[in-house]
C-alpha cells in the first residue's frame, strides 16, 4: 500500500477499527471472504495492527460486556484485534478520505494509502465528541479543555473540575474524575439529567460532586491554561462564573457519516438509517454498524451485534451478486 495509486480488490472493506469494525473483521475472516479493515488512528508494527479499538481506548473499565465481569477498555481492544487477525482479515492503518460509488455498484474507497475496491463496504467509523463552540474552547484544548476523562484525568490531581453535559457519558466521566479532583461540578443545560438513574444516584451520593442545572457555558477563560468558565442560567438569564482548573465536555457525539459521495439516508442527528434485519443503508451494498447507526443506545454490546448482522448480510450480498454476474444479469448491483 505504499504506492498511493495502488488499487486492491476485496469482497468487503470495513471502515473503522472500533468494536464494531473488529467484530466485522472477525466474522469476515470466519466467513472466508476477502476482507480488509481500515483504521485511521492505527499503526502496523511487525505486521500487526496497533491502536485499533475506537472508544474502547478511552474507556477505563468495562463491566457490562456479557461473559466478562470486568476488563480495561484497551485490554478488550487488544484481545478483539488479535482475535480478528487470527481469522485472516487484513488490517491496514489508513485514513479514509471518500467512498465513491461507481455506476456498476462497485465501491471505491479512497484512502491516504491508495484506493481499494469492493462490492460492499461496512462503515463502522464511529465519530467524534461534539464541541460547545464557545470562546476559549479551541484555544485551551489540551491545556485544560478535554473530551476524555480517562485520557487526561490524572493531569488534574487536586483540581476543581467542571464537567459539561447531562447524559451517561457526563456522569460516568464526572464520577471517574473524582479519583483525581478535589471537586467536580457537573453543569447541565436542563433541569434534569438524561443519564441512567443508577448513575444519577451514584453522582448525588458522591461528596465530591455537585451540580449546576439550567445553565450553559458561555466561555472558557484562562492563560496559559483554564482558570474559569463563564456561565448563564437559561431560565433567569443570570450570568456567573466558576473558577476551575479544567473543563471536561460531554455534550454528544458527531458520527462520521460524511464519507460516501452519494446520499445515504440518515436521521436528524446525522446517523445512518439502516434496515434492522441486515444493517444495510439506503445505498445497496453499503452497511453500517456501531456508533454511526441510528439506534436507541450505543454500547459495546450493540456495536458487536450490529457488526455481526452487517457482516453476515454483506457476505450474503456478495455471494448473491456473484451469482447474478455469473448468470449475466444486468442487475448485478
């Protein structure tokens, strides 16, 4: 793949190396189809892909994966990568720039390592944290503004930290930060949390955690690092400030669903709408699994289930297409 102009032919191209992508790679290998997994943040070392795992790499402890009582996120990622590689799916460290759909239905996956071609693609590309878009956020990223408690929490030993958000991620990460912080203030724009009741209860019982409701962050200030946040109560309009040593932001997730060069049906938040029986999108031969797919919840278990279904369906799709081609059908797409 060193030559950018090189083209390689596969049955299935898997875009993304999180738990959904690694599961797809596992099932594709077991199904004996020509498959390749592409991971933008990975690196190939001694023939093995390192750095796959997606959001697992940002998760300290996983205790809700059936059959595994407790495991570190990076450890689960390594096990899944090794297991997928064992069954023969090729794994490449490459960033996907665009997925082009040709008139005959062939998918051309354009990457920074050249082009790959396949009749089917399984998109498991996950997404990125949503930003607040307030003054100071971008400027102070990495010097007090963070989107990953597991990654950065240890740098804030003894600090008063602000956590912005009201969902599961905000409360989970806020609770994790109490290991290091002297105090954690969770700031939520609504009057009630959207998180699971068990997480809300745990946060309320933690003496290091307090809350500011009906409030948004207007700006993040500090030099050379974060020193305070400017706040506004959305009910009263009252302005205030809070002195903090860091701001951890968990206000949503933006799915990486802008790769395909043609329209793919999606919901209002940009997540792919798929056939629940097959995980196929509105574009024939393009499947989606994991955090890019519109669904009720996004967990490791749902990502794994999505990918299992998508890969079996994609394999059948490839086989049926090959039969139509052999029969001379013009409907080979």
